[in-house]
C-alpha cells in the first residue's frame, strides 16, 4: 500500500488551521502542523485517512461522500555535510518524526 505524502507547497501554503478541500479529499490542518511547516517549509507529511468524516449538521440534503484526511508523521529533509557520510553537499537525508498534535492523540 503506497504512503501518500504532501508538502506545504502542494496544499497551497495554507496559513490558517482548518479543513480544506483538495483533489484527494478533505484535509484537516492543525495549528501544530502549520508551526512545523513554518519552521521547516520543505517538510512532507503523511496523509492519514480518518475512519469517519466529521459530524455534519443534519439536513434533508444528501451529503457527498469524500475521503477525510489529517496530517500524520512528517519527514524533514536536511542537508547532510559531506564529512558526515562522504556524500555530495546537495544530498539530503530524510528524518521521520511525529507531530506533537498526532503524538498526543
């Protein structure tokens, strides 16, 4: 099963926490997620599909079913010095971590 990741650029550099509609479905972005992107603009987050959509107000209208996601673990791309691994300066090494919002859930 492929793991889908998104970057701040791919979600249009959103600046406020909230729920946004994208081609893949609804994405809920938390304030902690934005804080990470502000500090590390090249970080990529794993898309985590939620088990159920948020509670909707009951109406007579049919609600279209769409996928719901939030941001999970993120990966930082930091430059690694050649002396560290004998690589070229332009190489990047991913660092996986978990956002505070997700670790407290």
